[in-house]
C-alpha cells in the first residue's frame, strides 16, 4: 500500500493507494491515523481513490480508526470510493457510519 499525507487547514488528508489488506495496509492506516492525532490533527479525510483492493482486515482497521478519532473529539470521513469499496460498505452497512464524499471541497467543508 502506498500513502501520502497533506494538511489543509485543520484537516489531515490521507491519500491511500494499492491494497489495504492484512499485514500491510491495515497496520499502515493505524500508523498514519496515530501520527495525525499526535500532531493534533483530529479531523481526518481518507482519500481512497487509488485503492485497488480491501479485505476484512482493512475494513476492520478503518472502523477502529473511526472509533479512535471519534473518541479524541475528531471526525474521520471518506472520499473517492471505488464502486467495489462502496459495495463493500453497503453490504456491511458501514456506509451509514462513515460520511462519504466524491468532491474534496465538499468533504473539507463538512468538517
């Protein structure tokens, strides 16, 4: 999995790409969120536009990160879901947990 982070105002945008799977992507997501929180960036936007695959471990880690961020008084939102990831979130009913956006400006304005 590859990643890039950038800050816009008080929002940390974490751009993810490749596979978010057990043993690689899931651990990396946790580290990226932990770094953001350590830098007082409690509002996090995952850009999933370049993610090619995600497994149950990746989904589980996204939910764990959501819980961690929320407990710290922040928000974690998703942007640029592929049809495959959108389907997974629909089937698991997690689409009702996460705020999901197609447009970065709209996503940033929602924080």
